């Protein structure tokens, strides 16, 4: 398994049950997370002294850096032979592998174990619908499209996980400001003049409001802008249609001041230079 890449697969009962021991953790040193989204049947998930039963409408997140156990709850004998439906049928679940860096940098810390996530309504349902859609369309997606979709899923999943750790009294409007700011940055990331102050002025808020909302989410205007620009660069480097675009032109087209500024930020974020990634992709 490539621990540095997103993976998403539909697993059935005989593929879901697994135990990751302390010995395996020491030997393999895997670095990432597993997100489980049950579609049918019922699973048990245990890690770090916590245990939960996962049914359709719930989800679980575990780290590969610690022992865990996933089990399949046997179907009651009275229901055998009956067409699967919800928690009563044979187990099926989407299993998504997320590189550790993609969650840790968003949360500003290693993610806590999260079991029994509510995916039946609100943002949780949005995440569940996105996972199902990407899983079903996996073969129709290019590598850049798949990574971009998984980035969005991970971003929203981090919002859910972080929300469980925040004090209940946290101001609700900050989440709304954060969502609007993130959307604005996605739409204007290529503007070289994009800054926190310019963004706040355009949106009609104070810079302090924007900073507070993003601080609550574990980031800053500058970091959010840089991250979105680096994603654009990564996707274009993998796109065969942009193979002849120079790194300098790519830097200017995505809001960076120079090719060297892009290369420095890109290597710090992805561990390789833009040229190295382009060479590997093509």
C-alpha cells in the first residue's frame, strides 16, 4: 500500500474484518488514517480504548499508527435469506485511506480517534454522499480528479472531527464565515493580489473576523491561500494538457511571485519539486 496516496474501495463482509496489532504497527510504520463508511450491515470498531458499532448513517476514523480492530457483526439467523437492507444485511462499506499529512496539517495535530460519527444529516451526510459518489465513479475519474475530490472529502471530514473537539459555546457564525472564506479562496486563488485583507474587504467583513474564523479551524488566511494555490499547481503538473507550460508560467498563473517561490513552497508541502512531480506523472 502507498501510505502517501488516497485510496477508496468498496469492501464486503469477508474483506472488512481485520486486526492491526502493536507488532504490525512497529514493523510497518504506516502513516495515515482509515475512514469507514458502512452501507449495509453492522461493524464494530475499536481503538485506543474506545469501541463503537457502526451502522449505515454513521462512520468511523482510525489511525494506522496504533493498533485497532474492525469486526463484522453476524447477521441474525432469522434474517438470513432475506434481501439485505440497512443494518440487517451482509456488511458492505467504503474504506478510504487518507495520508496522515492531509489530516494532521488541517487539524494542526494528529487526529483523535473518531468513532460513531453522525453521517445521517447536515455536513456528515454531505461527506457520506461525496464518498459514495467518488467510490461509484472511481473508474471514470483521472488521478488529479480523484485526488481533488478526496481533498474536499478530507477537508469536510476534518471540520466534523474538529467540531467534536471544540467547546459547545464556540460562536456558530464562525463556521459560516469559514465556509464562505474557503469558497472565496477557491474561486480567487490565482489572483496574485489575494490577501487576507483584500478578501475581508471584498466579503464585507473585518480582517479580524476572517482571522478568528480560520484560527478556529486551525489555519490562517495566508496558509489557506498558499494551500489552494499549491493544489492548483499539483493538478496542472499532472495534467497532460499542461505538459508544455513552464514552471515559471505556471507559478505566475497560480498567483506565485516566481518559480523559485513556487518550488520552495511546493517541496515543503509535497516533498518533491514541481519538475520531479511532473516527471513522475508523465
